C-alpha cells in the first residue's frame, strides 16, 4: 500500500520507545541494580512527549536517570537543551540526567549546583552522522544509536558504583567486580566463537591442542577452548587497563578513544604501538593467539563500552596501592586455573628460591615464568638479601614464557611492586625458551634512560640461578606438540650434550637447555613431577644430574602437595652446575613431615626463617626428627649403578619413603 502523502516514516516518540526497549534489555541481562526504564507522563514543560526515566525502583518511585531526547536538528550545545535536561532531572529527583540529540550525548550528576559542560561525567567523542529522526531506521545508524544508549546508561551506572568525581577514590573491590562482569561477557563470546570454529576446522583444533601442550595445560584443564578463549579475552582487557594505568606516569601517551565505527582490535594498535616505544613488549606486541578468533560486533561493542567506562575515572588521582590492588585481584586464583595458568603455593616457591638463589650472585631466570610466582618470590628474597632497588631488581630478574597471556600477568605483577618508579620495565619476554641462547639479545630500555624511549639490545646473560615450575607433558600428549617445536626440544637437548629418550617429559628438556645458560657454581631449582625418580625416560636425566650438573637435593612432603592444582605427585629438585672433575657431594633426599608454612613459622624476619629452613635441609648428615627426614646417598654408587645397567633408571623414590631405621637394619640397601 502506498504511503499517505505527508506522513513521516517515524517520529521521536517511536524512537524513544525503541530506546526504552534497548535499555530494558540491558537491565534484564546484567546485574546493574536497576528496576526498569519507562516512558512517563510528560511534565507540563515537556510538551506532548513522554519523559524517559530509568528507575532504581519504579513502585517506590526511586528514579536513577532522566534522559532528555531531541532530534538531530537540536545542537548538543544549545543552552535551552541543557536547561530542559537539567530541569527534567530535578523534577524527577533522579541522581543523573542526560541530554541526547541522536548524534551526541552528555551525562551529568543532577545534584551538582549550577552544573556546566565541564562537569559532565561522560561526553560522546565521535558524533554520529544522522541528520533526521528517520535515520534511526537505517541498520547502520540503528546499531550505533543502540551503542550510544548503552554508553549513556553505563556512564551513570559506573559513576554510581565507583563514586569517582573530582578525584574521589575508587573502591577496588567494586571496581574489579564491575570490570570482571565485562570480562566475563567477552570471554563467553570468544568461547562460543572459538568452539564453533574448532568444531568445523581440523587445523584449528590441532593448533589449539598444540598451544595447550606447549603451555603445559593439555590434560590438566577440562576445556582447552575455554582456557584459550579466556586468555584472549583477559589479554585484551589487561592491555586496555594497563594502558590507562600507564598514562598516569607517561602523560605523553594519547588518550585512548575509539569511535562507534572503528574496527577493533585494529583501532587499538596505534595506541599500543605507542606504548611499545617505551617497552612492555610482552603486553602490547601483537601475538598469533589473538588472531585465533575473530572479534565480532558484539565483542567490539563490549570493548568500546569498557574503554568508555574506564575513561570516566580520573586515573591521575589513583594511588599506587589502590591501582596495585586492582591488578592483584583482577583475575582470582580459581580463574587462573581455568585459563590454564597454574601457580605454585607461595611457601613452596619461597623455600625453593631460598635454596637456589645466592644473594651475592643475583642474576635469576624463570624459563617458563607463567604469571610470575617465582619471579615475585625472587624479587622479595633479593630485596631482603641484597637490598636492591626496584629498578635494580627488574634488571636482574628475567622471565620467558610461550604464553602471551602468562607473560602479561608476569609483567603486571612485577610492575605493580613499585608503580612510583618511572623506569618500571620488567625483563619478561614472550618466547620459546628453547630458541633462546646465551648472548642472544633482547631489546629493553637502556639503564638511566631519562626519556624512557631509548632501547638497546641486552644480551641474555649466564644466570646465577634458574628457578621455576616448568610445564609438564604426559607421554600420551607428546603427539599434540607442534612438530617443529618437538624437533626444537630434542635439538636443544643434543646441543646441551644429552640424548633424551622418545617419551621424555617436557620439564626435563627445560633442565637440559637450562645448563647452557648457567655459570659454574650456579643453581637450578625446579618443581617437577616425581615420575623421573623411577621412570624409564629418566635414565638420561638421572645421568645428567650426576654429571656436569650435580643433584644437591630432592625434597618431597608427606604433609602437603607442592602443586595442588594438578593430579601430579611433585617434588623439589635442586642441582648445581660445576666442572666435571668437581668432587662429589652427597645427594640429600628430604621428606618433610610438616607443611612448609609451619616449618617457617615463628617470630622474626620472614625470609630469615625461610633461609634458616633451607640451610637446615642442606644437612651433611642423615637425620630424622618430627619436622623432616634427610637421607644422604653417595652419588658415586648411583653413577656406578646407572653405568652398570644403562637400560634401567635408579629407583630414587625409595630414599624418600623409608625411615632411616630401615637403612640401619638393611645396611646393604643402596
């Protein structure tokens, strides 16, 4: 039927109805603490148009936000427009009011006396190209208007939650809670898209398995797709949050803004590249994992909204301790496990660090650093033992990881130890440890660089200590490794002088390659699965630990798990590199009878207590008491046993199980 002459396609009232639908959809699907959005009977000064109100409680007449809507022909800076919007907010006694002309918008607190545009909580940065009210029916404009409606709502909600106005403080718990809600939505979208794609794309399924295997969580998490989708989502959020945080210290960085028409994440690249002039490559360098799943329209809208939310806050007013708390709690421990990031309990990491690192020889490496548990422990220990500054500590503590997500967390964790330090550049690198060799160079900011933008190639040093919890690889997952990566593992073992067996666990390759980066007299301390104490694949490893790198101690526990997130019996391995003709020292097989936290409890300086326990466990005599049992074993006997029968490993687990009285009775037991 032909349209009647002179009748408009739509009008402001119909568009207002659509906005109400959009707002109620947001209110119903998200925990915003709001009741509903309605069109209310207009005030006398509002003409015939209904007033648009968002309610905390409609029945209790508790309004939250009043929106004054005009057509695109009314300029956003029209004084009468502002007066109408303010009048509507005060009439309804709403906490917030907004003016919106379908092109631009502004959001304000109603309670401010004599507000001006300078008091806006949020103002749109990119006007839409609408010229007539009918334009909202066009698909592209409808989508952009929908996003603006959500931005207006979120501006008021976020301000109400945070309490930020004129440099008032952020409550970290509320801020993180609100932020993680957006993270959860983003992760869910990525997971759905990645799952759908991997179900039909064999190459993608294979790639996901390879990533999981190289990172060491294949077989240890229930859903690989969920873990990787979560890593991608958190990485985007971490980058954006860290960018806002950096602008507190580096004002030269541009204000992070994206328009409704910008394509993400491409539009973020110029901002992130700008940061890379200073450093933080581990956070902002583009990585292949980010391209595994497309960032669709809904995900882009969430990221845009998040940027707008973060822009509301006065970041310059945030204290370092508050911002540090936000970073610390952004990803709870339980979520890290679901994301394929396992952590070693801090008391375990601290004992291993105190047993491995010499405060007088402080160059430290974690070759598979994950989120930085061991790096943080080393930082704390060396601050105590060597009395070094934050900048000095960052220059001697190194970390590698194949996971961009893990490296991002490690950077943030070290960065937040002293956010007041301008030259705050952790030496974390996203890379395959087996492709790294001594004297290879990595660009880092030059020491004492006043501008923060000067970078120089820094050679990878020989390390005094290599410590960590490298990824494990069950033999049934060997085939999931990328062939080139698997080849690199065995080549690195050969280059280090070791003939690794076909089913060698991944952690053993970390030991072999680590020997190439160690000085004579340096130590290695790893959390490892206990399987190498008896398994056939460990013949080469046991021989290696009786050669140029000498096993010092193996520590087990009858009181706790050293690696509680995975179903693996773990032990602590401590070994020392020395010349081949170095005299033998006894091997200490230690079984703890109480948790490490109990053994290091008491009064006085914490690290002094940890060091004291580490020194006790390096006993030169066999001893058993209520705290631990130490069995000393002659390495010459074990070396001879391996040489006499090269087809079988030595059974070293027995030294951790049997009481010392057993060896007194059976004196011939080796």
